[in-house]
C-alpha cells in the first residue's frame, strides 16, 4: 500500500509547500504549452495572436485550478486544456471560431446543468477497485504516443537515437536518485529534473533544439482579444462538441476517482459533484473567452506517488503562478525553451509511478489478484494501446460525432473496463 507523507488537508511547511508548488507548476506548463501551440496554430497565423491564445490558456488553467482546490473537488488534481476538445476543434475548424467556441460554452453549460440535476450520482458505484486501478494504468498507456512524440518525433531524424539514449539514461538516473534520496530532495525531484535535464541536454546538444515561437510584445499585456461575444449556432458543430463533452465528463470522473482511490478522502460524492459542476462552468467561461476549455488531468496520481505528497495546498501557489504568468508573454516564451525530450522523459518517469500505483491498488484487496481481474483490466489496456497508436488516416475516416469517443484511447479503455467489470464479469447477487 502506498504510504504518503501528507494527505489531502495536510499543510506542508512553507518552504516545502512552495517548492512542491513549483513542481506542480512545472507539471502543468508542458501540456498547456503543447496544446496551446497546436490549437493556436490551427486558428491563427500571426505569432502575436498565437501568443495571446497561449495567455488565455494559462489564465483559464490557473483560474480552474484555484477554483477546484478551494471550491470544487478540493483534491490534488492538476488542471489543463482538454485534449478531448481538440478533436472537436480540428473537425470543426471550417465552421469558424465563433461556432466552435459557442459549442464549447454550450457543452460546458450542459455539463453543469446535468450534474446539478444529479445525473452523475449513480456513476459512483461503477468505480470499483479494478476499474480505478485500470484507469490509473490507462492514463500511462494512452499518453505513450505523446511521450514518443516528445522524445523522438519532434526532433531532427539524425538526433532520434541520441535523444532515445539520453531519455533512457535520464529516466534511469531519476529512478536511482529517487531510490537513494528522501524527504525534501525526494519530494522536489521533478523540479530539479526539469532544471538539470534542460541544462544537460542543451550542453550535450546545443544545436538540437529550436526553442518555441517568438513574438514582439510588452512585458505585461492583457489578452482579451478574439473573444466569443457574437455566438454562432451551428447544429452540426454543437452536436459534435456535445459528444466531446460526454468524453470529457468520463475523463473528469476518471481523474477524480483515480486520485480518490489513492487518497480515500471523505465526502467523495460532494467532491465529485462540485468538481464536475465547476468543470462545466469553467468550460462555459472558456467558450466566452474563445479558448479551449479545461479538464482535470489524470496524471496527478503519478505525481502524488512519486512525491509521496497528497496535499492539495501545494497546488495553490502553482495556480497563482499560472495566473500571474498569463499576463507576462515573455515568461511564456521563455518556458517554451525546455527541450521536448526532457519533458517526455519526466513524463515517462511519472507514468511509471502511475502504473506502479495502479498495480498496488489492484493487488491490495481481500481476495487478492484473481484471473478474472486480469481479464477485466487486460482488454481495456490492450484496446487503449490499439486506439492510441491508430493511424490518423483511420480515425479521420470515423464519423465526426464518433471520433471523440472511438478515436480516444483513454475513453475507449474506460468504457471497456466498465463493460468488463459490470456486464461481462458482473458478480451475481449473493455470490461470486
């Protein structure tokens, strides 16, 4: 069983709290930058407009994280732009920005209204120990293509092998350091890994990385441009995004339950209801801002397992930094200078901890790990890998409405484990 130094409502000492907060901030930045670059590149050709879009992503991410920590699920869950909505944005690009972000706002509003009506309450009993354990491992497997892209595909071909070797040595070194350190240094290992890994890579391969994009801008600037103040109601786009929000709600539920499975907090139904409601409201606000909406990320259990800190309080300074940085464009450009191979290696290290946490949960039961549990977990994991590595040409041939579900390995895996656990291997009343 995983033993944590700090639980949900424990407050670490100030120095450790701030350093852990920097670590959570460092975890939130890469996904915000990566997703932001993709969507901003789809919408705008001007670097200045792209940077404004990134500012808005950091603002809504910081706002979402702070709101969830103080008023929502109140769990140590990192928040960021929902990659599930990226599918809808790509498919609906020709409809225009107003139609896209009107659909985002309506999807968020629908999620909020359905949740306060109590629709999601009955889902709580579906998340048994095998289901949550599978979700923990699904996260790692479905992030594999992104990790591969960060380590290899985003580099010049001649650096593919050197990058792979660098990543392998770097990850092994992180495990070795984690094995031989404790306390402060162990809790803040990911932060030092980000700094040290960047310095080491730039020293070894000074010409192997072209840092981010640049744009001429002031030191402190606002970002209230390209707002969605003229709604455009396109039925096809709205339907496509409603399906995206079904997948987003599954992602959100899975993320909350994955952390709850590790920390076992009190008042879980209340936390779940508030978390989903806030996700809906914040996506509505995102639609008005004209930016991709947020979701609770599923990689948090891996960070908790690797740092042994389950407290929500270190994420508050992380949220404050995200909000402050959103008004400082040069800082965003500077943060884009972390080599992708370093980000991918750290993500690989975190996902290994996540798999270990999932296995620990699967094995930690009165009946032990039986063959049926392996089958319940095995099919979803295999399906998630197949879907995650499915060629883009295949998923592009799927109907637009089905693409956000059957083109997403995490969603397919979650649906599969629920079917396996509650239909195929459903326990009979009064017996096995």
